C-alpha cells in the first residue's frame, strides 16, 4: 500500500499558507507545517488539519534561520517517511513601512533572509535529503535516477 503524499508548508499559520495547508489536507496529503506562532495557536492549526483527515506535525521555526532547516526536514522524514511537495509560502513585506530613501540595510537584509535566502536553502535542503533517493514506483517524479 502506498502512503499518502506528504508536503511541507512554510508560513502555514495564517493567510495563504494556512489555506494551502487546508487545501492539501482536503486532497489527502499529510503535512509538516511550519511558522512562528505560539504553541496554543499551533495546536488549533493541527486540530483543524486533523479534522480534515490529515496527519500533521508542527515545527516552529524562522525560515531565515538556515540551521533550523535540517531538523524540519529530518522530522518530516522521520514522521512520514517521505516528502513529495514543498510549499515555500513563508514571506514578509517591509519590516518598517516608509520611503525607499529611508530603507535601512538591516531591514532589507531581514526581508531578503526570509523571502529569498531561506526559501532557496530550504529547497536545497529538501532536495538533497528527501529527493535524492533512487527512483521507484513509490517515489515522487522529481527523484534522481542514480543508476
């Protein structure tokens, strides 16, 4: 029996990320969801996903913190045995709204760390760890044929 597909969804705590997680749960995915939210809110999210028939785990983490990527990927693999889909939804707008002429380098760096750097290196981490196994009937189509 083939297991259900598994997705990691970043920024799943609210808004578009939460809607994506709910839609995937409704389409028979199991989920590893990540965001920055209080534990009580993460429990509500997990209960909501469970009501949709989904097995889910919550991993608190800032996408900009690259050291947190490997524990997320390893936890998803330990829990579900596979990762078929990565939804890089986490992102942020301006740290401080204002005129471009007043933009501080630290604010720019924070936005780039979340929206670009974190996304690129999480994708790389998932790719190296989860999609590098030899292809088989039970592996997603993006696996590598190492023969």
